[in-house]
């Protein structure tokens, strides 16, 4: 549960800080929210949790706990950022009875960059990340397209994203080594895959901050869903939160 709380907390802060255009360009932000997240690993349940929110937004440097970004370039509709992002995908035997006899899969830290192009109400984004702690020794690439629709004080933003996980990332978190195999958990070695996500965000300013609802559904590629560790092909997530500046 701790991994899900931290992940949702800082991703939420990052998205909220970028969208709240009427607030000062720098400052501390805080708030609270609720999150629901389905799991695809066997033996994991869906969870609904309360989330406290805290972060800081700078002109170039943004720090949300272990999530760090630095803007190297922002010109016209283009921007180029450096990113440092934790990957909370690890597990151990205590997380599920299905993992008994398996080696621990560690969380890790990814570093990379994001290129954004935001003409008018459209947003195009390319992100590249790689494991810098050499736990999975894997990498991830993502393409995201979004469009904003404004109705008075309400903004609706549907988005489509495609993520590419390389074989090292997939094998570390979804593979089963030969010495971990059992009758119910055969060995499994996989390759790279593509995941697809649809997201709908609805947000609106209020007198002292911003209220936002995010709905996301992710469909995982067959190289992940064929793993004996996985029992679902998709996962639904929802977040509702309020955030404001100090």
C-alpha cells in the first residue's frame, strides 16, 4: 500500500502544478485526495486510500519527494525537461502468497528526459526513462497525446498514451526464473511490449485552489499478461483531490 500511496501522491502533484495556471509560478502546494487502483499481480487486491499532498513548484526545478524534474528549455510551445523518477514496481514474498519462493524484485530509480509540444489546446509528449540503479537494467518510452476542452470554469482533457517496456524491464518484474518455477508458476522469459492507456481528466479552479478528477485505464501488452504472475489484462485507476498553494 505504501508504494501506491507515494506513487499517486507525487504523480498527482506534478499534474496539478502544471495545470493550475492561475497560481504563482513558484511556491509550496498542499492538499488531500482519494485514490482507487486495481492491481494485475495475482494475490493483490484493489485498494482505495486517502492521500495527503505536499510539494514545491519552482521556475525550473520541481521537487516532489523522490520525483524531480528540471526544465532545460522552454521556448514558444516547446519544452525539454530532465527527470528523476522512482519506479515502485517491486515486490517480495510478503506481498502475495503467489510470490513465495521467488527472489525479491526491488523498486528502482529511473532517469531520463521529456520533450513536450503544446500548440493551442493540444499536448504532445515523448518521455524516455532508464533504470540508473541497475536493478532491472530496463528502459521505458512513452508517447502521450491530449486535448483540452473548456466549458466556462470546467476543463475536460482526454488523453491517449502508449508505453514501450523493454525486455529487461518486463523480465525483471513479470518474469519467472528457472529456479523460481513451480507446478503452478512455470518459468517465464519474455520480451519487450507495448501498453496502452486512456485517461480522462476533469478539473476546475475553486476560490482557494483546484479540484481534479482523473480516470485512467491501462491495457497491458501480451508479454506482460501472459506471465504466470499476472491475472488481469487491464487496470483501472481513479483519483479525486484538492490542492492549493501555501
